[in-house]
């Protein structure tokens, strides 16, 4: 344990356990720890660092905005806030929804989901249908929508009237949604469950079911949005989906804390003055950061590159027989191992100079910066067999 890790253990609440590394700097898709070791960051701050570390466009945008206008609260407005809201509505309209709507800015994904949760209450209904395996945040409202019992148990009773159904099962969804349902909340891909991808047409069927019962369709794109899936919103890969609510965060600010709740169509007018608020949400600096991220993704063609590079990584990872399944779209990739050795694989990858994530005992998650180079991708694929060799006992395959 390094000195910095020891200080961490003494000063920080033990909510995360002991972190594996003490990182001190980063550049692009690379990070360095306090012992000088270098790693290729294939987790990207859990799908956050879209532009990697220290991207000059992001640094310049934040610096310029801080020198111009920092925090002002929501008693006032700023141009970056309005411009970003307009841009997000434009981007969501390039998918499968009209883009006619309104935006509420937050500081995180959980807060974006809290805002959307409040929107659903304004329908006059309280019942929510969510999916097994879902993860929507750790605040009390978002936690009520999150399926994992280990997260929920210590804090029950939780708010809301929430029913969980199997993810990807349209029949189960149809059976659970009634004329008393306020909303259905779904992730286009379930990231924390190990990157689970639903069957083709599932989201479109969810739209049909919710429309039939007058319920809102709420898509949590916090991990999948902002280019991660090779499109601005992952739901755009499933034609026929026009959600009422879309929540985004993570990659939106490229590492600067910001989230957003996009309410579309009639849902845009459900929250009224006094219904909700935030002190820091939508501050000029965070909005300037998000505009810079979007600008780089557009200027450098990162949506197309994400789709191509993601396919290359999935194909390469699947080539080893100790990987039984590879899932995902773009640069959100999940794989299943032939044995419950994901912690050992993550440790072996770290020892080889690569950071990956093990969300479940048999699954590995990869969510690198969208600026990951071909050289780094090739290096990881070349090292992958030896990483598995180091993690798997000789009699396990």
C-alpha cells in the first residue's frame, strides 16, 4: 500500500473499499500511478472520459469559461447553458424522437434520474416499471429504481411503487404495464450488469406498450449516451423509439461533473416553477465543458470511429476460447468468461498495464475513451491471451 493509499484509508469514508491504485496524472487514454507505472485506461472513469485525460479542447474551454464567468446559480442564465440545452435537443432529434422538449441540468447521472423521477410523479400516477439488472444511481430515488438487492437492502423502505421485470423480455414488460403505470425506465444497454444488450426491437416494443397505456418511456442513457455506442444516443440503434424522457451524464462532460434530464413532447411541461431545483446544475463551466466534448466528437468523427474500433475490439476479445460471449455496441463492451475469474483477469490486466473493470464474477467491462488509439487497442489485443493465461489456472478453460 502506498503512502497516498494509507492516507486515503484514514481520511475517506469506507464506501468504496480500498482503491486498487493511486493515480496522479493522465494523458489521452493513459494514466500513471504514484509509483510511476503507466496504464492504458480501458475504463475511462466508468465511461466518463470521452476525450481521455487532458484533452486540449476541454482544458481550453473550462479555463476560458472560468476566466469569464464561473458559478452564477439558477437565479440567472448564461449562454453556455442555453447553447448546450439547444444542442442536446438537436442531437436527440437526430435519433428517433422529434427533439421538441426542454432540458434540466444536474451534476450527475443519479441527479438526472431524480429529476426524471419527479417528472413521472407529475403525471398523477406513481407506479414505475424497471428492469432486473438495472442500475440508475445511489440516491434514494434512483436507488428505488435500481434492481440489485445488495444496494437496496440497507436503505429500505425506498420511495416509489416499483415493479421489476426481466430485461429484454417484451412479454413480461407488457404484462407489468397497466393504465396506472407512470413510466417504464430502461437502459438501452445495461452497463453495470456487464453490458447486456436487449433483443432487436425491444425498445420499440417498450414504446408501443407505454403508449398504449399512456405511460412515459424513460431511457437512462447515462452510460450509453453521448457517442459511447457509436451514436449520440444508443436508442438510435433501435429504430422506432421516441422516448418521453432521456437522462444523460458520464461522457457528457468528459470528466467534468454534469448531467441532464431531457423531457420531450408533452413531458417537457410537466415540471413547473418550484417543482425542482439545483444550485450547481447547469453552471457555465460545466456547460462549456460539455459543449467542448460534443464539438470534438463532431469535428474528429468519433461516432464513426467508435463504431469501427468497438467492433475490432469485440472481434479480437472473442477469439480466445476462455471468452464465451462478447456483447456491446461501440466502445461499451462486455464479455463473459468461462469461469468466475473476473477479479483475477482485472488484476492480471492491471499487472500488464491495462485497466479494465469486473462488474460481476464472470464478466469484464471495457469502456475506454473515444479517443483510444489503434496502437493502444492493438497492444491490448496482443496482450489479452497472456492476461488470461495469468488469471486462469492451468486446469480451467
